């Protein structure tokens, strides 16, 4: 849809656009898989429902450890994670995802009531892909998710030009491109 406000445009010279990748997934009957990790049950349920209405496939976890288990069992296309949770907080979840090769490239968006420069600086330092402040506005969350998915798609597309140094793989279950880095000596 040319008038879709969520559509991302690119001046990339070759390869399918992020919007095309979404169209491919949808034509295969699959949707981007979002994992929501949030300890507040009413908020978790509301976020899952909103994301489903926006066309995403959603899994949800009530705690950081449960979210990691879901992510390891079936790596999602993007994780939305509360920062302040008992047990494993959002920072610990992000660190564990980045250490695991199967989930290292999965974008992570933090949900947080934290504000200020210290939070922003720490988030940048740990490599979070975005954050949405609580109380969560649905349009802000959906925009952050679409941006995270588009950035990931752009990373995969840019890898196509690197030849044997890396290759893009596609998950047969969802048609989602994944980046498999290779090093050569």
C-alpha cells in the first residue's frame, strides 16, 4: 500500500525492500514473530492482543527466564522486553540473547518506565535496538517494532553484497531472513 504510514522506503540499489520481505512472509502465510516478555499480566495480554491485531504472530512470557527459553526454542523476529522485572531483568535477557548465536541478531526493544540520561546511555551501551516508554502507546510500539524489523532486513540485504564472507539464510517455517556471519583466515 503506497499510503501506508508504516511502510519503510529505501534507496538501496538491489535486492528486495523490507516491505517486500514482509509481503513475501505474508504470501507464504507467515507473519513476523514477536516475543513479548513482560511480568505485568494485564499489560502483557494487552500488548499481545494489539500486536496480533496489527498482523504479527505473538508469543508471550511472564518472566525473563521464560522469555529466554521461548527465544532459544524458536528464535523470534523481534523481542519486546520489560526492563524492570524480578529475576532476570531486561538487561540480563538482552545479554543472554546476544551471547547465543541463534538469537544474537534478534532486535530487542525495551519497555520501560525509566527515564533520563542514565537509562538512555546504558541502553545504548548494551546494544538495545529501541525502547518505548510506559505507559505504552500502541502506535509508538508498532512503529518501534516495524523500525526494528526494517533495520534487521536492511542488515540481511546488505550482507548479500559481501559474497562468501556471509550468507543470508531463510527460515523455512516463516520465510525470515537470518544472517550467518563467516570468518575467513
